[in-house]
């Protein structure tokens, strides 16, 4: 049985001009985390690299959101979503996440890239409902994901990765 998750109820914030950046392999294990991510998550780089990105999932964040997000990004679709994350000490922070697959020239997914900005004033709207509804995906599809989703063409090279000759 998993250990209980300690929550402090303290919200961490970051400046509007800061962007949290992380990259994962195709299985969701972190391969890169910028300094802003490290600061907000409350972990060192060595504690995060190689670990599943889900280690920062807040228990009030519905699992069905991530199920839907994984389904979309694994099909090559980028996603925008409002997410609450948990810091290592139990604090939390809200983000507007943009998650996109990293593709090579033949369209194969070699990982995922996520940029997160502060959620801003709307975070209270989402915080009021997080964890207070069932596992059905209809509410999630209509409220947690932004409608501006774009299907990445198979020829796209979204991370500008060029395989060695």
C-alpha cells in the first residue's frame, strides 16, 4: 500500500514571466527539469531525473485528467490543461500546462515536453472543484482542457531534434 501523502495546504506561486520546463522519455520518466521546476517542486535535479513525472501529482488532481492527457499526447496531439501539482514538502502550485510530444523526422515520439505558466486568477475556480467530482471524463473534457488543441502533423519536428547522420 502506498504511503499517505502529506499536504500542507500552502500554495506556492511563481512570477508571470517564469516558465516551468520539463522533458520526459516516452514512458513519462523525467529527463530534464529547469531551475524553476526544481524550486517549486522542492526537489534536487538528481532526485527527479529518471523518476516518473507523476511523482508531483497532487492527490486532488483527478487521475482521469492525466488519462485523457496521455491518450492525446501519445497520439501526437498537444494539450493545454489546468493542473495542480504537489511539492515535495506537501505544498501545492497551480499551472497552465502545455504538453507536446517530441517528434523526430519520421514522426516517431521520442519523449514529451511540458511548459507551464502560472495559472493566474482562474486557479481559484479550479481549486474549488478539484477532487469534488466523480471519475467520469465529461466534466474534465469540458473544464480542464483548453479548446485550442492542435494535431501535430507527422512531418513536424517539434523539438527541432536532428538525428545524427
